[in-house]
C-alpha cells in the first residue's frame, strides 16, 4: 500500500517511479493507494500514474479485502506468478 501524501516525495511520483522501473516484477507489482487526504481528482490521477486501486480513509476492512481479492484475481487471470 502507498499513501498519496508523504514527506519528501508524493505518492504520485512514487507510483510513476515504480511503474517505470526496469524490473518487470517491480513494474507489475499491485499497488493500492490508501489516503486520508482525499482530494477531488486524486483517484483519477493515482490510477493514471499506475495504481491498481485507490481507497480513501476511513476504509472498511471488507472494502480493503475486496480490493485485494480483485487485484489477486486479475493477476491470476493474467498468469502472473504468485508471490510467497
């Protein structure tokens, strides 16, 4: 998980760095952005920067669980290897 608002570098920049990585494994790692500082347009900006999901706090455990399951299902459908 990644927060949209962090000291030194913002979550948008981190997303872009990870997604542009030379490592295919790193570049395809699912990323859920979880933030308490939700602003209009952030979801779209995060998804455009490469987020797999965007959740604003307060988030219910069931919502987080559903997001993780959806991302894992998509990864399995693409044939991505499971991590241990």
